[in-house]
C-alpha cells in the first residue's frame, strides 16, 4: 500500500453488448450476436481512451468490468485492457480487486479460469432467479440449472464470487425467495446482491407499466420478500452491509464500497461515467458516447464525451448522503467537513434533529447512520437531508 498524496481511484470499464436486452434493464446495453462482438477493436478503443485520461498521482484500488455482459468479451482482449489500466497508475493497492460481471449463458469453468489467468480475481454472476417462470418473465436466456452451474464454475476457479438475485416479482412468496437464497449459497458464494424489481422509464417493463399491462407485487409482498432474504442470509453468516448487499466478513465488494464512500472513479468505455475530484472540494463528472460504433470511432479523440459537469461541494455532499446512508457504516461527517467544507450539523440541523428523534438516524462518533430497521424507508429519510 502506498501512502502520501496519491488519490485512491477506482476504474469502471463498460462493455456495452448483450445477447438479449432484458425488459427491466435501463443500462447502456445493445443486443448482438455472440460472434459479432468486436473483441480486439473494443479493447483497442478503451486503451486509446485510457491514454488521454488523467491517472498521474493516483492509486488504483479496484477495477470493475460491467455491462452489458462483459463475460462475452474474450478474456485475452479484456486482459489487455486490464494490463493497460494497471500500467497507467502511479501505484496500486496490494489487494487490488478486479471484478467481471457475468451472465450464466457466457460463463463456464474454462471461461472463469481464463479470466483468472489474465488477472481477474472476483466474478459477479447475474443469477436473478432460479425459477423458470420468473426467469421467463424477466427475459433471461438461462434456466435455473444453468445459473447454478455457472455459480459452481465460478467458485471452482475464483475465491471471490457474488451471486445477483431479483426479488419482489409478482407472485413470489417469501418462502420461495428464501429457497432461492439457500440454493445460491449452496454453490459456495460469499457475497449476494439482492435487488427488488424496479420499473425504470424507457424500458420494456416501463412501457408496459404505463399501459397498465405489467403485473407487479404489492408493496407488502416486496417487503416480506426483502425480510425473508435478509433473515436467510444473516442466518447463514453473511452481513447485511448495504441495502442490497450481503457478504461474509472480508468478502465485501471493495469497488462498491469505494463508490459508496464518495471515492474518485475513472469511467472507460461506451456510455461509461467517471468522476474525479478537483481543487476546492469540487469534482468533474463526464459520460461517454453510449453508442458502441460511435464510441469505437471517437475513443481517444474529439467528441467522445456527451456530457460533462462540475460538481460543487454541496452536490458532492448530497451524493455522499444518498450513497453512504445505504451502508451499515454510514457517512463520516468529519471526513465530509474536511474534504468538502460542508458541515451537516450546521446546514441540516433541523432535519437531523427531527429524524434522530424518530430513531431514523443515529450518531456514533462522527458517523451518521440509518439504523437497519429503517432501511425500507431510506429514500424518504435521505430526501429530508437534501
């Protein structure tokens, strides 16, 4: 570990292609045939972008390949990008975390081993469900047996594996949510991300919902499924360390923790977002051209970014509250004051007093937290602090 003036920084690399666009997905993903992915050309483009990004005086703390479906990318091409990222920084953490998101349809033991060989040390597998009915509703290409096989392939080759689940689908009973969690844990994963189904504008589900044609679970059923998932994972020894994330001690997602703590991150790839701190507690945030073909043409040159904005200190403070209060560790208000010159005790005194009196906020030293029993009402609590 290197100390000093180097700024801890994560890197997110976006891979924009999928074999199928899921109806609930609002990420930048584009349908492609398996043999149409431009493996080498996309790796070259990301490396060209990296050449013009600012990495001096920065320490690399994690790398995350997200998508899309990064497990479609040939490991050799992905490995070239990873090697370039690691070579671009002044220093890196001794325990550098390198994660690749995977779909069961593009992950077997050979693919997991190849990813390990190029330097990947963590896989996040998009299980979503083990029920054939719910997988069909969610538009997934795999079945339950395929999901479990992918998890077992991942855990056979990697020490650190996460399984993703979606709960709160119409018709799902709490005991069914509990059973899915237990079967996922049986594969040997040490981390589980469990998300309630959310309906985003602009998605297939969003359009169906506007027309009143999408079956949705009642809020009480979603809450019951959430509690069933939480109880099952905690009984198995996993810690509920963020609203949607559980891990055995030491197996937390370091990349996500860095993000939730308000750390700097460099975004590379089509549609990727990056945010790097600048002087006076401010930061510069940008978003890349999202369309893969245009990104391939522009990477490393003019017109790559479609958005850029300067975040002021208050903007960054609000984002830290929004993200940090989702975690069990909460937000360090002393750190916020020192880095951003925002004193929450002064600027949000009334809201802090009101919510603390209700037991919805708690203080432990300089840390502000939302007690876990109030996480189901987190959005309203955070909004009050904005």
